[in-house]
C-alpha cells in the first residue's frame, strides 16, 4: 500500500514483525493473569467504555417501534436517527483523536464519556423527533471518539503477545452493550416506557472516576512526548508528524476506511434492523425478541474472544476471511426459519462469526496505524467506514417496506441480500491487506518521532 516514506513503517522493523511465523499457543488464562495492575485497570476501563457506549446506542435500536408510535411516524423515519448518529461519529473520532495524539489518551476519553452520558440522558426528555435527532447527532460525536481512544489506550499498554486475545474481548464490549440493552428493553420498555431506557443509559458517566483514579497514561504516547521534549519541539513535532502521516500514508488511510466500511456494513446490516424484523415481520413479542438477542450476543461474545485469540496464532487476515465466509453460510438459518429454536441457532452462529471477524479489528487496525497518529487513525478510519455504512438500517427498512411478504414489510429479504454482498466485498478487501502482528508500539513511536526531527533539521539546513 505504501512506497518509501519518512514515517516509520512497521514493516521496516523486522525483528518485531512476526507476520508469517506462527507462535506456539499460549494459555489464555495465563495471558490474562500475566497483566500487571495498571494493564488490568486500563483494559477494564476501555472495555467498559465501549460496552456502555454500545449499550446507549442500541437502546435506540430496541426503541424504534415505540418511538415511531409516540411520534406518529414510520419505523424507517425513526431509523433516520440511527443514520444521523453514525454520520456524526467521524467528527468525534477526528476531534477526540487529535486531542489524544496531542494531550494523551486519558483526559480526552474522560470528556468523551461525560458527553455521551449527558446526551443519552437528554434523549429521554426529547419532546419531539427534531430535538431527538439533534441529540442523537451530538451523541454520535461522542460515540465516535470513544472507540479509537479506548482501543489505542488498551492496545498500547498491553504486551504484544496478548493483543489478539484482548482485541477479541475488547471488541465484544459492543456485543455486551447490545446484550445489556436487550435486557433493559425486556425489563423496562413495556412497563415504564422507552424514555426510561435513555435515563438509565446515562449512568456510564461514573466510569470517568475509574479512569481518573486507576488508569495510567499510554506508555507509547509518553515515549513520543519524551522524544519531543528532548528536542524541544513538542507542539511543532505533533503538527509536523500529522502532516507527514497524511502525506505518506494516505493510501493506507483510504484502504482502512474501505475495510471498515465493509466491517460496519457487516455488523449494522445484520443487526440493527433485526429486532424490528422479529417484532414486525415475524410477530414476536418483547420476551421472544429479548431471548433471541441474548442468545445471539452470547454467540458474539464467545466468537469475538475465540477468534481474537486465534488471530494471534494464525494471523489477522486468515481469521477474518474464514469467519466471514462462515457467516455467509449461516445467513439462511438466521432469517428463513419460522421456528424459534432454529432462529436461535442461526442467530447464535451468525453473531459468533460476525463478531469473530470483528474481534480481530482493534489489534489489526492499531497495528496498521502509523505510530504518530494512533490516537486518531484507528478511530477515524473506523468511523469514516461507519459513515459510509450509516444508512444501512434505513436502506433495509425502506426496501423492506416496499417489498411486502404476506402483507408485511419484508425486512428479512433486504437484510440477507445486503449482508451477502458486503461479506463478499470484505473477503476481497482483506486479501489485499498488510499485516503487522506483534509490532512493538513503543519502539515504533520513538523511532518515528526521531525520523520526523531529522527531517525537520534537513529542511532547516537546506533553507
């Protein structure tokens, strides 16, 4: 993807690049217990941050039919708020990512969590759809910042040999948030109403206390700062590195955006409209929808963890490709059966594979990231991919309402067709990806900033 560049490329550090070699399997429990206190608290905070962020997002997914009824609108119109949330996420990734590259990961992450918690609380008081959709847009900004900051902080502090396992666990904060939202939906929506779900969803602000007290700053970012301070050019080096990253790594940036667009189409296309499909097309009640969602997300959590761990043994690309192909095989079982038992098996299997592929993403995307831009690059490419896929639920809803089956909107047809197209695209794109498994982030960061300083000196000498 790249030519010769002045910015450090992981490929140039061959002693840390174990792409092609398979390491002997390590006991997952030993990997977990090998973490020190700071690493454990950092990972827990990153996991909870993403879990609660996803939890707040999925509250809308489950509330679509109820919000539509109260505002006297079609479900496809309410799904527009999901699109708006996804569209604003790249803004948050850029803002909070740049702040994280300049001022460290911790404080921008704390501000981000407070912002999305406040917006979630306010959403529960929205008097009309216009106010609701504005609040969801601001929530999208905060949601866009959380993943990149949390993933960078976690991946930078963890040992390289454990990245695969913890990448899988970290990404399943998304499925865990989905699971918690489904349980809240079951316990609250029929008894208290959809607004109460948003009020309860504001409690993640408490997580800021944990981050402030127990989570240290990223050692990779601190190493960069030490190099910059030693040259007396902290602010200048940050601006220069940002310019050089954009100059030399734009091809990689575009590639990762396209890759993440396929990943986000894969998850949103299979999941966002599924509760609506179950309720409105199949006629399932709240209890049945909740049980199916719980089963599916248990599959997601198991799949993401296992496949993340396997990616450490067999590589990031191989793991992604195999799990996506398996997911395509389970699409018919996910949508076509009319029996609850068969749908349960299909939902478990599909979510296992979809989130199994996703479990590789935090490690893979951070390893592909230029070291000087790691606070911004993973989150921004992720959220720009989200922007491209933002309308997936609304497209599925609109098409489903147009193509009827037995007098009902045929959401299942559009979910299946879109998902299979995206799965094929993702397999092809992944084949062209590079892989930098086990690259040393701290050495990479120090070398990158030294090269930037050398380039600055050469420019001054020429002048």
